[in-house]
């Protein structure tokens, strides 16, 4: 796998990769309590099932995608984009929700 993946990255001049865990439509509507989130973390730490792996995607970061990620990060974080430590509160969450409409218009 890794040899093929590295060859694919070299072919598109990749600058990195991101591993993301997808969310099913059913999970999007649920609001997890803190205890449920802790249980989910414990489950992931115990080992991944085939179903867990099926929800994951390994995304290759090309120079063009890196630029898009930077633009989106700057749109959401503003002056805090390059900060190592971020404080997030309810108003930040509302700003992110508002920025989502901007993403939809851009892409």
C-alpha cells in the first residue's frame, strides 16, 4: 500500500496528506453528550473495525488543495489563522456556520 501511495503522491507533486473520518447522515443529526463522546474515543482506542475503516479517507494534499485549505482556514480563523493555540466559543461556532454558506458559494 505505502509504495503505491507514495508513488501516487509523487505523481501529483503532493505536499502532504490528511486522514479524515467520515460521518454518516444518521450521525450528523445526533447530538452527542460528553459521556457518549468519551465512549467513542475509548472505542477507537480499543481498535478499529472494518466499518470504522470504511468511513475513513486518506486525502492527498496537492499544491492547489493546500491553497484552498489555506484560504478556507483564513476565512474561518481570520487573524488567528497562524496561531498555535486557539480559543473557541459559541460566537466562533456561529461564525463558522456563517462561513459555510461562503464555502458553498465558492465551490
